[in-house]
């Protein structure tokens, strides 16, 4: 899903995951052991600078776009612990990625959304960025959600 509001371009992907919400959230929030296991190949070099689990954690990593590595640094917050985790990137643009874990229809499943808000630039650059951000990020988020489901259900060990 893509949309634009408040001067931000939003790119998101969601999936139902056959695992308890607490299990899924704990994997996302643990940057030492859980989160690295769900990252697609486009991510590399995840380093925990501070903390490591949930709010107060500071991380840095690289992401590969079109054969070029881009560096990111983010501070983690939990506006709704156990349900919503936010990576606020420490760059001048103010990009934010949010992981939301909601209960599913049964106690042993949940619905997870990964959503990134990117400030909208003006002009042609902004149009290009909006166009390619969704094309690039959505498949990466779908893979991350698939990895999360695999790790949360224990299928990664099969």
C-alpha cells in the first residue's frame, strides 16, 4: 500500500503470521538475536550501538539499492510496547519505519504491518523517489514478513 499524507509518502506491506503476537513482537524488538534473523539480503552490517531490545536501542546498518550500499542509523522507540515498535532514522530527512503487531483471529496468530514514512521532496526528484520507493521497498518488506513468519513458527530450522 502506498499513500501520501502530511507531506509524507507511506509505503507498507502486511501479512498474517501463524504465531502468537508476543513471540512475533519479541523477534522484531530483539536487535541482537531476533531482528537480524528476519532481514532480507538487501540489509547488511546490522550493529547495535546501544541497548539491543526495544526502546532506547540505537542501531546502524546498510541497505543495498541498485548495487549501491546506503548507510542508516536509527533509534528505537515503543509507543505501544508489545504492539508498536518505531525505527526513527537519525538523518535530516526524518524517515520512520513502524512495525505493528495486532492480534489475529485466533490466539496463535497475528497480523503484522511494516510501514515506512518518507518525507516528500518537491519537483521531479520527489516524483521519482515516490515512484521507486514503493517499487523497491514493498518486495523487501514482503520478504521480511515471510522471514518473520518462518522464524516465528520455527520453520527456519527445517
